[in-house]
C-alpha cells in the first residue's frame, strides 16, 4: 500500500467536499461541550467567543510572554547587567522570526480545511522519526532562546529556565494548530517529545555530566522529496523524514580522566543515529541505525567570540563523518554519512 | 460514596503514618518549594460502573509548576486506550485509542518530610478514536489521592488512586453528533515520577 508520506496515515474520516462548509462553520463551536448545552444557554456566545479568542491568541501569548519574561527578569537583583538594547533587538528578531515561521508553516501545513479541535495518536507515523524531530526541535529552540538571553545579559540560570519554557511553548503552539487541522490533530506523542526535548537542557544544567551528550541532526534530501519538488509539490523539507537522521552524540573524553590518549583529539566524538527509509511503502519501510564518528566543535579552543558562536551553532548538527550503517541485516561502512 | 470513603481512609491513614516522619525528617533532600518540574505518570484504569466492565490505561507526560511547598499545578498530555463494553446506555463499544490533555491541581497535606500525602483534582479534554476511524470528543474530570516520596532534591515519586470520568459529546469527523452523549467512568492506580530541575531563574 502506498500513501503520501507528507501526510499522517491515521486520517480515516475525511469528509465529503459537500460538508466542508458546514465543517468550517462548525469548527467555531467549542467541541468539548455538548451541543444541547450550547443551545439556549446564555453562556454559549461567551464560550464561543472565548474559544475563538484562545485559538487566535496562542501566537500573541507567546510573543507577549517573551516580553513579559524580559520585563520581569530585568527587575531582579541578579540581572542588573541585563542590556536593554540587546533585549529590544532580540525581542524584535524573535517577533519577526516567529511571525515568519508561522506564515511559512501556515502555508506549508495548515492551508487545508480546518476542523474542530481534537486529539489523535500517531504512534506509527514515520516510524517515530517525527517524534525524534519534535524532541530535537524543542531541544534546539530551548538552546536558541537560552543563548539569546545569555547574550542579552540575563543570568545563565534565568536564560536556561526561560529558554526551555519558551522552546516548549513554541512547539506546543505548533501542536495546537495541528489540532485544528482536518488532516492532523493534536498528537500527544508529539507533545511528549516536545516536553522531553525542552527538559534536556534543564537536566544538563542540573547534572553537568549530561553535557557530554547532545542531540544532533543531519539531512540529505531523499529521492522522493526531490522528485516531489520537481513535480511541483509544495512539500517542505521538515516533513522529509526519509532524508533526516537524528543522533545522540557523546564526547568520550569525560570517560578517560585527565589524560586521554593523544590519538583521540579533543574535538572527536561518537554518535548513535536513527533514520528511516521507504516510508511511503508500508511493506518495505524500515529503520536504519548508524554508529558514527562526530565532531564536538565546542571543544575547539578559540579566542574569537564569533567563532565560538559559530561552533556553538554547528554543534547542533551532525556533519558528514565515517560511520557504520545497519540497514536490516546488512552492515555497511560509509566513509561519509 | 464508596470512592469518597476510600479516598478519605487512604488519606487519613497516610497522614497518620507520616505524622512522625514530618517532625523528625529534615528537608535537605526535599524538592524545591517553587519551580518547574516534569512529570511522567502511568494509570491503569479499571471498571468503575457497577454494571459495565471497562478497562484501559493512561500514560501522561507534561510540565508542572510548584506554586509552593504544598501546591502544584501540572499540564499533562495523555495517550492510552479505553475498552468499552457493549451497553444499552451507550451507542459505542470496542477498543479506542485515547488522546488528551488535563490540567491538575495537587495539594500536599504536609509541607515537611520526604514522604507526604497528597490529594489532587483536575479537568481535561479528550478524544477517543477506534480502528475504524470513528472518534468522539469530550471532556473529563478526575480526583485522586495518594502519597508522594522525595528521596532526593531532584526526584519525586507518587503512588495514588484516582477516579476518572470522561463524557463524550461530539463525533469527530462529522459536523453534527448524531448520538446520545455517553460517559466513561474508571478507577485507576496512578504511579508517577517527576524530575525537578531545581534551577532558579
């Protein structure tokens, strides 16, 4: 059976087109209250209004949240070194980026018909590579917010705390939007991954030994994705799960004490990766397991703050390196993966 | 009524059992009074109605915030399943996948000691969908009680019982719900683990 990999496979109750108008109108109802409760109830307009406002306000709340955090923390005693100019600049960049990403996602994912909000499990989708993607997304966004707040002069504990909160908030906003889309639904599994991804930076701060581990991502467009683009498809690379590999990497030096062997350079790490192939074919789809070398850019010493920033960003990606790929019962040595 | 009695007995027993503990234990290992935490919870659910046999399970994960040493608020995302037995009172039966989210307020009956009884209550939104794609939207409420254990300053375990009631109104995928609303009741044993980062902003 062949299905479109760009869509979750659990959608089994598509409406006939004739019902779409009713569907869209009905989506303004609050779907978790009984209809008979709404009919003739003086509270109904208020509930409906509140429902629409909540749905519309998610993005606004996120943006205001960032400003609120900045404002609140700026007043604390341990944040006297906060730089107002940088906060303003950072806030502007954040607002612009979130708006741009929202518009991009609205075109890429949410252009189809909307529906009453619902939850829908999708534990079999994309062999769970998407779940790793959600965790990685929350992890990376949390780090991004943390770095930004660090740069603005907040204390590191403040940055990492609110960085994780904001990273999780953004990921959940995406999931809530999915909940209103006819083809998706709010996936509790995705939310689980978001929570785990956002908790990792806090766990690393609480247990510094965990800083020797990292989540990384690599991407090489799959043939199916390239073909789809050539065919005029509006697909986005984030949904190209066959081209993505997610890694847990480790800096092995912490296991070697104060005097690691000279032949293991400080920037060399190892990683374990997970990928998927042939997702469009339910018979042939499978996971790939990758054992690979990795680069720990943050272990490269430099006096340049610009280079340090570049290395910090690069440390969220797995760049091509030699590795072993386990594909079914076949093991292949790849000099570059 | 039986449930209320059960919860009252459980709570009272745990309170008495830990009363001395509250006096003699230090708080050095206790989790921070305020701050963010993450909770993972598993709840096997069992029949609650006297005439209908049901079962299922909930697995929940989500963030929470300790408002004080005794009050905590959590947002838990839920996945699981419910098996609904045939009944004249309900239009559906069979096995359903369940997804949802619940907001929960927890109150610890003591602010001292590493073992503390608690009670909790909350409400949530849920959807159930069967293998044929037939699904329902609804809401739910729950109450629970049990005992929490904090062996370190970054971990909290909780064991408790909870009563769970979900009521479904909307047929997912159809603009009009052509069926009578139905409710699912269950009693569950909850086991949870929380990670408390203890990071102060």
